[in-house]
C-alpha cells in the first residue's frame, strides 16, 4: 500500500531537487531536465497505484484525494511533461538569437511549482487551501511569461499578466471573504450546510459573482479575457503552451470543485450565469480568431473559445461534467501541444504567422498532416478525439435542458471550424513561398508530434480512455 | 471441430496478402511471378472448401451456431456477430467454395500475362470472403455486410479492365442498380426492427419470434411483415437481376469471363434466392408477396429468354439465360418450393459455370472475339471445349438425365400442383423452357457448327485451352451431367438434397399447402419436359442452321447507350434516371444558389461581427481593466434582473 500523500510530496521535492541540481551541475547540463522528466514519470505511475478516495488530516483541515483529483493530477503531469519537452529546444539554441533563453532548471522548477499548485487546488476541502493552490498555480506563470528579458513584447505581456492577475486575485479574495461571511466557516461542508437553508442570501450571491469574475480572468472568459491575446503572443512559445493548458486546466478544476462542492446547493441558480459567460466567451473567442494572421495570437483566441466550451460542462450534473472535463482536457492538451510543437518548429527559422505555413503540405507532409489532425480535433471533427470530447461537453448542456443554448454553441463550432480550416488552407492550399528559409525539424520534436497525433487518433477511435474515465469517476 | 470463422478467414487472408503484393508491385514493370500468385490465389479458396467439406461430412448433422462477439450494442439495436452453419448454408457453401476454387483455378490460365494478375486474384478472394459471409451469417445485418461486399467485388471485377471506359461504365451501372435494390434490403430490415426489435434481425430470433406469435398478434403485424417481405424481394430483384432491376447483368459481361462464370452466374446472383429461402418462414406468412415473387419470376424468365434470342455476343446470350434461369428459381420460391429453388441454384451453378468457362475458352482462343457471327465450326478445332459446352447445353435445356432436367422438371411440377392456377403457370413456364432450348441451340449452332466466319488469318491457331483451364471445365462438366441425381424424382430414394434441406425449410413449406387440382405422375412431367426440350432443339436447328448474315455493328457493352436490354434500360431512363436528373438539376440550380446566397449573407454578418469582437481588444491595460469592470457590472445587472435571487 502506497501512502496516498506520496505523489504530492514527491512533486514538491522534485521541484526543489531540480533547483538543487542546477546549483551543482554545469550551466548547460541536461541533468535537471532528465531528473524532472523521470520524476514526473515516477509520479504519474504512483498516481495510478494509490487508492482512490482518501481524506488525510492536514494541519487544521483535510487533504482530499478523490477520483477527479487524481485525474486532474494525471492531466497536470502530462501537461507539465509536454511543457518541459517543448521548452528544451528554446534553451539549447545559441544565445545570440532573441528567442533563446537562459536558466532552464529554474524554468522547469517553476513549471513544477505551478503543477503543484494544481495538485493543491484539487485536494482542497476548505477555502484557504483552494485559494493557496490557485495562487501557487498562477504566480510561477507570471515569472515564466517574462522569462525572455531581452524581448520587449514579453515584458509587456508579463506586466499585463501580473496586473490583470492581481486584480483577479483581489476579486477572488473578495468573493471568498463574502463566502466566509455568509457561512462563518471556510470549510466546504459548513458552506454547503449554510447554503441549504439560505439560498437567496445576497451575501452568497455577491460571493458567487466575484468568484466568477476572479476565475473568469484565469480561465479567460469574456469580458475578462482581454489580457490573453497579448500575453499569449508576447510570452515564449513553451510558456504560451503551458499557459493555455496547465493554467486553464487548474482554473476549470477550481470551478468544478467550487460548483460541485460548496456551491452545489445553488447549482441550478448559477446555471444561467455559466451559460451567459460560456456563450459570450464562445462568440468573442471564435469571432476574434477569425481574422488573425499570427499563429500564437490565433491560438490565444482559439483557447479562449475552448475555455467557453469547457465551461459548458459545468451545466451538467457532477457525474457527467467531471468525466467530460477530464477527457476534454486530455484531448485538448494533446491537440494544443501538437500545434505548439509545430509552431516551435516553424518559428525556428520563420516568423510565427500563417504565411510561414504556406506550402507546408509539399514541404513537409508529416507536419501538415499532424497539423490537420490537431486542428480538426480542436474543431471537433469525428473520428478524432476532439469530437468525442466536445460531444460530452454538449451532452452536459443537453442534460440541463438548455436546448436553444446548445444549438447556439454548436453553431459557434461552425465558425470555429472556419478559422481552423483557414490555418489548414495556408498549409495545404496556398503555394509555397520560395524565398522563405527551410524548416528545421528535430528528431525529438518529430517523435512528440507523431505520438500526440496518434494519441488524438486513437483516443477518438477507441473509446477505452473515455470509458475508463467515465467508469472510475462514476463508481467512486 | 473446425471453427466456423476459419471458412471466411481463409479467403480474407488471401485477399489481404494478394492485395499487399499487388500494391507493392504496382510500380514494377513485370509484377510478381504469376505462378506464385496463382498458387496463393487458389490455395485459400481451396482451404476454405476443405474446411466446408470436413464440416459437412465429418461432423454431426446438427446446425452449428457460433457467436464471435457483440457487433452493435446500442439501446435499440443489439447485433451479435455470429455464424450459422445449418443445412441450407452448408449446401450453399459447398458449391460457393467448391465452384469458387474451380473457377479460380481456371482463371490462372485465363488471366495469364495480364498485368493485373495479383489484383484479380485479390478481388476473387475478397469476393469469396464476402459471399461466405453472406451465406454463413446468422443475422440479417451480417448477411447485408456480405451482400454489400459481393456487390463491391462485382463492381471491381466488371470494371477490371478499367482502361476501357466502357467497362468502367458497365461496372458503375451494375453498382448503382444494385444499390437501388439494397435500399429495399435496408428498408426491410428497418421494418423488421420496428416490428420485433433486434431479435427479429437474427434468423433464429426471427423464426422463433414468428412461430411464437398468436393468431391475433399475427393479424396485427401481417401488413408490416408483408412490407418487409416485399422490400426484401425488391432487394433480391437487384442482386438477382429480376424485373425491374435486370438491366445490369448483361452489361456485367464486360468483366473477365471467369468473373462472369463465378459471380454473374453461379454464386452472387443466386444470393437473392438464398435470402428468400433463408426467410422462408417470413415469406410463407404473406402469400400475397409470394405471388408477386412467382409472377416476377415467370415474367423475367420469359422476357429474358426472348431477349436471349436476339443477342450476338456469346456472353450476353449466357447472361440472359442466367436471368431467365434465375426467373425459374424465383418461380419455385413463389410457390413456396424453396428447396426446389435452391436445388436449381445448385445445378445451375454447375452447368452455367461450365457454359461460361467454355465460352471463355472460345473467346480466349479467338483472341477476345465475342461476336457469335464471327465464330462457327469450332467443334472441329476445339472439340473438348465443344463437348463441355454441349454438356452444359444439354443440362440447361433439360435433356433427360442431365442436371437441369431434374431441377427444372421439379420446378414445373411444383408449378403445376399450385392450385387451380397451376396448369396455366405450368404452360407459361413450359413455353419459356422451349424458348430456352431455342436460344441456347442458336448459341451452340452459331458457335460450333457451320463453317468458320471469323477474321483470324491462321485458323489453325484456334485450339482447346491449356490443361490448367481444361481440368476445372471438365469437373464442372461432370457436375452438369450428374448433379441432378442428388434429387431425381424418377428414381426412388434419390432425394438426398431434399432430405438435407428439410430441417431448415420444411416448416415453411408445410405452412402453405395448396391442393393440386389434377394429380399426375412425375413421369408425365418428365415426358412433357423432354418433349419441350426436343421441340425447342429442333426449332433452333430449323431456324438457325443456315448461313449467318455478317453485320458490322458491334456488340460491346454500351451502358445506357443502347436499348438491347430489351426495353428495360429505356424504362429506367424515362422513369428513375430522368426523375433523378430533374431533381439534381433542381438541387444544383435552385437550391444550391439559394444556399450560396444564405452562406454569403451569413459570412458577411460574421465578418462584421468579427471586426467588432476585435475592436474590444485594446492594448492599454487601463482600458482592458476598465472593460472588465464594465463586464462585471453588466453581469451583476443581469443577475439582478433575471437570475440569482429568484
């Protein structure tokens, strides 16, 4: 029997180990990276072995390890692993280009700390832990987005990010304090008990609104999304990838824990707000992406829209919403990282714009096909994994009987398909620009892109992963 | 005990291996060695035939049911992927795999030096796989899988020499006409599904379900059952080339001759009859549909026999005779004599395959000449082929003792005994039998007698085919002579065929019992049938044993371009094809433009909105923050007005 707390402790230790290793090894040593990668694999394995459903007394509160938390942990490890692999090549290149960065071990350690923050969020059973977890998941990202000090755009992005992020934190704390004022306790159980009898209390509703506003910043929901395009575009590509996956995953897990935890008594009343936020986010994200020509800005809008889709899950009951969230996060991670790997290949020699993709199908069919798989998965085209994922998200909407809204969301997907195909048009239809420099693709990148594409295909064709997530989440 | 799934697996493996070889060698000039390919191509059908043989004669006589797993499992539809090996599927499998192996063997010689050698055998193996699935399936959906599979192979093989676009057009036509029939099959399955749920889609479930119905329940669902039966039969008219969907089969002769022998004569086209026999318990409950089957069979047999009289292409005569013989089988099914129908399927497979292979040998030695007007006198140059063809000829016209004699007489006898109408049906069918002898006699006379009218300069080069082609022909010749003795009415005790099929078909056949008006001894039928055959033979001799006028118009397949399918192409042209073309014109001109207009309108609106959405995106942090505050106020307002404290 493995101590259930072990993976979380190991991750904390791993982050410090990486920092420590960077002190004792040479500057360009790859040892810290290897340590981090293998440590993540060990933790991932352990996560599959520990018993589900555990409550461990922890300081004054309890540390909760349930099936949903485990799945989110696994997703976070998956994302961190990919993020570290993606970042590797940004540090290895020579130091003269503006895109290269220094101090890779610290970079890795920060990603690990952010991941740990996600762990804390899904283990929380009181407001304080929840808040601490979310902050731990966010603060490293501020530093990460400013990693490239030579880049003015990067500094601008980081400044914006930290300003907006602080405001968001303020909103959250405000919301939490009202929630505390409403129930007189920071424990979820007490809040549930209190909300059972006082559904209409204005204190509760102020808390809900401010919490939503605060998390709306992190999840890039309209009208709190405005920072995202600038930050995504300005940050280094690996940071953008981590931002769009890890930070979104933590934020949606945070929301799921709130809604199916302390706020579950008022879920029905919150639904219209969720629908409103999701709907407007979908429209703004999709419409905004329509006329973008730079890849990372485009991905920012795409991920804003994806956040809208993820939010749809919260309209359904926990038994349907949680599997949908977990599965969609996995699928989204695979597809998003495929695109970011391709972007990192492209921007090695060219600018990260649609024009750089011209004639990709002739120049490098492998990349063009992988790009098509990833983007079609993001758009939700069968038989790729994204279809199954989106289907389950929509299922939650249908379960809430928001049929008109469902039609609206599906129609939005048509717009999404349009702009995803715009990228593919550049890659497949537009003729090659003979002047642009040749693409250089590394073997490891090739392997990662191939693996992720296969994952996207297989997860869509074989329902094993999806089935397992459903069964485990519904039986525990 | 050999597991059932091995039987279809063998040809599937063959198809995969040969398909890979064909793809891999597609770039090379010469291709893989033909000896090896032929060996692989023949090995797998043969293995499958061995498996069927050992199952048929080695084991117990009880039906074997084997479920491999769940195929479809959704709330309203559960289908098991399983096989059923009972006496009906046994009978079909025996000759499907047996004759399939023989014709594959023959093809090795016939297809020699063809660049598509590997592809051809891959298709043939895949065809056998699909046909075995069709016959061996224990449920309608699985049968449908095979049904579609054989249709696909038929399409691929008709258009095998696709460099000539006429062949490709012929393949298209066969596929499309078959698809029209397939819709009938699908509708019928849906009707059964809505009547009895998933259970009705498996044969055992259907039989048990129909048997378990009380009289009151039965009366309630009879209209639905009749609808299902009618649409199943519609599907059969497509696959088995009956009125109204018969036009594709003559065109299908564009494929290589072994294909015509195997697919378009011996096996695939008879799957309609097989389906009727398989669903006999359903069909006997709805006599109205059975009488449709009977009349379609009668009319098709007659119509095709008449059309056969006017063909100059040797393969096309055989194609019409196939349609006509299929008509005979449907007649038998129409009077609920399903075992007789299957028996005729069985004997027909032998003699029609022999005839086709003989015709193939003739065409082969005449370097591809198919026009009978340019043949003649071949009996001296290729005597063995002539004997093979003559045996097949005697069998098809019902010459006493040959296979067709026994099966056709049985059909005529069953027709006669079918109530008050019987004698008239019998007379009509007998007339068709006379016509059969006439047009087949014409074929034999024009091909083998008289003097050679062809243009080949060295007529010495015309000779019997090589040994590897001859052996399968001779085996089939033996079959067309003696296959009939498995159920010879005149010989007491020689009814093995009837007894074998009885466990599957007898319950259905006993359900319909129409008293015959006049009782006659089987000897009388045999005598009358013999007289009819001889009469037709003499008629043919008197009419056609004279110099043949040379004509210049070609007898190539022309798709929809000619009316030589005897009006039916024209009828299709003016009814369905014209309507579809009208509809497609309407769609492309009116609907399409309307949709385009709506599309442009929507795209315009979305683009404008997109510009609006981008306008929200400001670069200054102050403005971004301000916008967020406005947003929060907005949300609060909405919650205050509508949601929240309700």
